[in-house]
C-alpha cells in the first residue's frame, strides 16, 4: 500500500512538470485522480486463445475504481480506503474524509485523503504548503482537520467553532 501511495504522489509531482512544459507550448493543462484500495484480488492473463488480456479482478479493484471517481465529490486528487490508510500510516499521512456508500456495495466505506502536504483549495499542480500533520498519522478529528488544512468550507458550524477554540487555545498542530 505504501508503494502505491508514493507512486500516486510521484505521479502528481510529475504532472506539475508536464503541465508547466505544456503551458509554454500553449497545450491545455491536464489533471487526474487516484483511488487506492488494499485487498486480495485476482491478477493475471485472462481470456482465450484468440484474445488474452492482463487484468485485475475482484471487489477490491472495483472499490479502488469507485474511490477514484469519488474524489470529484470531495475535491481531492488521491483517495484511499481505510485498509490502505491503516497499512501505510507508519510512513504517510492521511485525512479522514468520512464514510460513503459506493455503487455496488451495501456497506459503508470509510475513506481517507492521501495528504500531499498541500492546501486542498489550490490546484494539485500548484500546491506548496506543507501540512502540519506528520507522516505516520491518520487524522480522525474533523475539527482539527479544518485547522490543519484550512478547510473551513468542509466542516459543520459546530466543528468550525471547536476548531477555532482549539486554535485559539494554542494547540500546536
């Protein structure tokens, strides 16, 4: 899981360089989103004698695909499942986004944003702010998330007031 998360971060970083290069040539900017899940899946060559394809199959693959699509609703670029966040938490930082129900699944799925050390309101290609949340942590407190990431628009009023109160009391973030 850590390698997949690092790859997603590296791809976003590489996209910055690519977009800068294209901008000088008048080529439109591009962006992409990533969904990462940790699960047992079937991977290999599938098909028949006339046509073979290397692919991954299983519920875990479908969930990763749904996470990628769910990024748009959250305004994020890299969303991971709880299994991935817990597995990679020793080396990377994640922010709990909430619980969602994805198409094709009956149960609720807890999802996290893979933190790139950037302000969420800036486009991924222009983010430079380093998050106050250290690697090796998974944030579970929406109010603290609001202070750390300056995401006032994403929190309820009571969470905002709690975040402001914590900030004013000088909690080191």
